[in-house]
């Protein structure tokens, strides 16, 4: 976790880091005259840092979408999925009707196993009737409103889950869509 926070810090202040490294490189001859043990960041270290930053997933969620999504979620989804996406105990057990209760959406269940495309479809059309009782919201919410809800849901997932979801699920789904367009 500390490494991730460090990489996020470096990513946010990347330009400052490069500026600092450049200044260090320019000042090194003068500093080495003043102190024989002055250390600077090596070019190899800069390469390692750049590579690590490229593979780090930083959440850059639109704050307005997150806020709108939470409002829409509270008005339409919280009654079944819980105020904070926590659901209710026993959600893994089928009810008397043979269907599963609403799962948590906060990252403690399987929601993060699905791409935005799949989540959008499920929210619009509802759950498969043999699995659950979630109604389709496509006739009540617009695609933009549903997408805002999805952004809010992903905003409450732990960083580690979000990163796995983005790298292993979402990014792959986006690449599939790109190939279909070709």
C-alpha cells in the first residue's frame, strides 16, 4: 500500500520530480565540490520510476459524476443494495423464491468482476429472472444517469480492487470494443 501511495504521489508531482531531477543534474558539479557524498537519482532509477508510473492505475473520476451518481443511487438503488452499497447479511443465500437477494456493490461481492458495459446492461435490463428480482431501470434512468451510478459504485471500491478491475476487466472490455470498431 505504501508503494502505491508513493507511486501516486510521484504521478501527481511528475513534472515537479523531473524539474527537481533536472535541477539536481545541473547542480551536481557544484554540489560535488561542496560535499563528496552528494547523491542524485540515476538515469536507471528514472527509467524504473517511469515504468512503474505507466502501470499504476490512478483513479481520475469526475467528481461531478460521482456526486450525481450517489444522488441517483440513493434515490433508486439504496433501498435494495444499501445506503453505501453494503447490501444485507445473507445475500449469498437464495430466498424462498429460489432467487438471490441484491448483492453488495461496495467491492465485497462480485460487482467488480463486470465491465462497465456489463454493469450498464444489467442496470438497464435488470437481473436475469432465474437469478434475482432486480428490475430493469432502462425506462426510468438515462444511459448518462446509469453511467453516473456506475462511476459512483466504482468510487467506493478499495483501491486494490479498482486497480484489478480496471486492468483485468475494464481495459480488456475497452480493447474488445476497439477491435469491433475496426
